[in-house]
């Protein structure tokens, strides 16, 4: 188990290095920021001066060295737009996004687990079909549209919840609900079908033959096996979550990583985009690492591969 | 004679599907005594597993339903029990071994946990140490080497033969009076199969357990069973003691099955197989179910079902040819 974790940890660190390099290269491929900062009255000399200021006149490899050194010391550069340190901008935006992402993730996991398992055990009943409908709706309706509808209903018409901002937990209710509804169907479907497979297996028959009560058959014998398949697709769910966060923050005008990166991209604000992408991809890598560990906890066969 | 452990009378089990009603078991009667092994033999799809699952009252839902008959286990009428009462009997008074040892054990729990779960549920044992003792002694009963270390293993660490022994230990750990073994050796290779059968004879001698041995192989019957019931398309067409059935098989289907066992003493080593297909259980013919495949049929065979006749020595057969 310890060896397994160590191996996975090293792999994660390597992947992180890869991501860091890739981000550096990709951002530089997307165009010259100095050109973007020109105004109609600017001269050729201005362009050269700006490039100098930003360090863009140095050879790429030197730029890369400066970039790496900055990362190690926690210096992500300064925003082109307002000259504030990117690390500061991110540390302001990150908590909001984290609150939004983590609460929607937990909420959707709990709901998906309950509905997915119950739908599988009550296969082809009204309940199962209802859950299927819910899943289709969740996947068919774009999240920004659901967000706007929810604002119209609960903020404009009934005025129960605020439509924007991050001041109180109440402000998070609508965005979390919309985001939960957005990522729920995918997880729910995977859990349901994986549960159906497991419920069909011989060892579930054997559990019943032993006289295990049906509740335990499902929540002890079946569920733990049924979680293995959904875990492998956890990466996809996460990708959905991150895309969702960006859109939802925009719809509910919440300051967060989403709005930070959207603004950064619109203005070719290199350091900001770079910083946000780095944070997001490290988050994905860290979560993938945690998922792998969880995987080993659930499935003994994986744990024993590395001993 | 030792006492009767299980008596099944006129059992009928059907599956209610969208396409129609499948009469998988259609009026089956048999009994098993203490220390006795009854073989149920027949081709694939004739209703052997459904018969076993009906006794366990574990038919696939929705759809599977016992529509008639009585099942009496140690004097208790199983079909009248509540779900909870039935659960207490399952795995305790009656247990079952399934066909495939590779998939019968839960991959994420240790062998010890899986046996202990049964012991904990069905026996009122005060502490963990007593439970572990029971688990170890059930592994010993199945002649599993070094049970104390095996306890901590996961199923994927064991061979197929060893897994099937563990499944046997789970079945035997609460000392059932009836064990239903549904083709427990089909997935194993020949030497391990022979070992497993010898093992069960030994277990029966030690525990007096009554066994229903389900198989489609008459060869296994000769090694293992005291009596045999031959099943065809949801019915028992012939039953007798093993020696009697090999000496004087009456039903043409029984004879065909016996002939299809590969034998070393026969000159031509061609494998005999029965031509044709059994009838659809959804649209059963009015007469004898074997009629279409029978080389010996009479006119009445396609019109009326043959009644069951006792020809002495507890040998019963349902065939118009037998007088
Ligand atoms: N869930 C089900 N729904 C509908 N019909 C079923 C179902 N399960 C079994 N049957 C039918 O019941 C009949 C008996 O099946 P059963 O599994 O008892 O056969 P078997 O004698 O055990 O065969 P095998 O040697 O292949 O295990 C089959 O013809 C099958 O079509
Ligand atoms: Mg079967």
C-alpha cells in the first residue's frame, strides 16, 4: 500500500512538471501580448519597451528559467493589466471557487449514490424511470440556461435567494444547486449501471444464499464493488466540474477563478491565465492522486499489485 | 431408514415475462434423507437451477414465482414462512453452492470476513475468538491447508479449486441439514473435480448432511449419488436408486443420457448425443414432452401426458411404453 502510494505520488509530481512546461509553451503560442496592449497612438518604440518590461525580449529558454524560479518561490508574475501579483489575485479568487466546487461535488456525490443505487435496485419501476428522466434533463439543458432560469424564478420572481455575490452561505445556494444538477447525471448513470452489473453477479447471489439481509447485500456487498468503475471515470466528472464552475461563476457574477480566467483570456493577460491554468491542472492532478489512493483502499487487488 | 430432511411436492415455478409465461418447473416432487445424496440430472435449461433456487426461495425478481406445491424442510413448510424467517433458515439450515468458483466470492472482502459473516449472523457466539474458531474449523472440514493464514487472503489470491473449497466452507460453516450443490464441479478440471467429490463424501460422513447434487453429467452421478431424479423440460421423468437406474433405465431420455457418458470400455469412442431440442417452456406440447425426440414413441405419446408409474423398488417413471 505504501509503495503504491509512493509510486503514484512520484507519477503525480512528474505529471505536474509536464503540465508546468506545457502551460508555458501553450500560452506563448496564443499570440503576442505586447501587441494587445498597444493603443492606436502607440509607436514601434512602445512595443519594444513593453516587451522589455515583460521580459518577452529574452530568449525563450531564459524566460522558462525565470518562470520556473518564480514558481518555486511562489511568484507567478504580475498581471499585465493592473500590475498586481498573480499569486495575490488567485488567492483572492480561489476560496470562492473552492467553496462552490467542493460543495457541489459533495452534494452531487451523495445524491448520485442514493439515486443511482436505488434506481438500480428498483430497476424498470416508476422510480427508476423518474431518475432516468432527471438524468436526461440534467444533460440536455445547458448549465448557463438553467442558471438564468433559476435566477428568474428564485431571485427575481420569489426573491428567496440572491442572484449574485458571495457574501453569505445563502448566496451559494443557487449556484451550488445548478452546478450539482449539471454534474449529477453523469455520475448517477455510471453508478446505476455499475450497480446493475454487480447485482447480477454470482457473489451477490451467494450473499443472499448466506441469508444476508437485502439492505446489507446492497450497501455492503454490492456498493463497494460498484464504486470501482465510477472511480475510473472520476477524471471526466472533474473536468465537467471545472468547466461548470467557470460558467456558473460568470452567470452568478461571483468573483472566482472562473471570472479571473475569462477576463485574463479576453485580454491576453499571460501571467493570469498561466496562473489559473496551473492551479486548475494541479488541482486535477492532486484529485486524481487521491482517487487512485481511494481506488486502492476499495479494491484489494490494486493494493496488492505493488507489494 | 434415516429421517427425511427435505420433501418437495408438486413444485411449480414460472417466470412471468413480457413474451409469456415460462413454466420452468412444472410439478416436481422428490425427497432427500439425512446422509443421502440425491442427484438431479438433465440437459441445460431443464429447470435444475430453478428447482434449487425455489427451495432457497431466491428466484430472480421481478418475474420468478413459485405458483404451486409444497416444500418441507425438517418439518417446516418453507413457502409459508415470512421473508425474515426464510432468511434465518438460508445459509443456516439449508445452503447452496453455485457453479462458478471464480466469481462466487466477493472480491473486496477477505475469505475470513466472508465466512465469519455467516457465522455471526446465524450462530449466537459471544466473542470474536469463538467466531474465528468456527471459521477455522469450517475451513478444516473442507481440508484447506493452513486455514489461519488463508483467512486473511482475498479471493483473487486463490486458485479456482481453492476458491470452490472456500465456497464449500461458507456453505457448511453453520452445519446445514441440507446442501444444494448446483454443478459445483463443472468449472473445475478433472482431477480437482474428483478430489472435490471425494471431499464431499467425507463431509457427508462427518456431518450427516443431506445433499442435492445438480449436474448434467451422468458420470458424476455414479460417483456421488445414492438416488437420481432425471429431469426433462421442467418435469422429473424418472427416479430411482443409482444402481437401479444404471442397471434398468426405463425412460428413453434416461437411456440416452446414460449413453452419452463417454466410457472407456466401449469400442467406438464416438460421443453419443441426443438429437433435437427440448420443447419451449413457454409453449409446451399437449403430450409427452420428450415425444418429438423419442425414437420409440407411440400414437398416444403426442396426445396425452404419461402418468407417473411406480415399478417397484421406489423406481418411478413417466412413459407410455412402461407398463
Ligand atoms: N430470469 C428468468 N426469466 C425467464 N426465464 C428464465 C429465467 N431464469 C431461467 N429461466 C428459464 O427457466 C428454464 C430453466 O432454467 P435453469 O437455469 O433452471 O436450467 P438448468 O437446468 O439449471 O440449466 P443449466 O444446466 O444450463 O444450468 C430455462 O429454460 C430458462 O429459459
Ligand atoms: Mg443451472
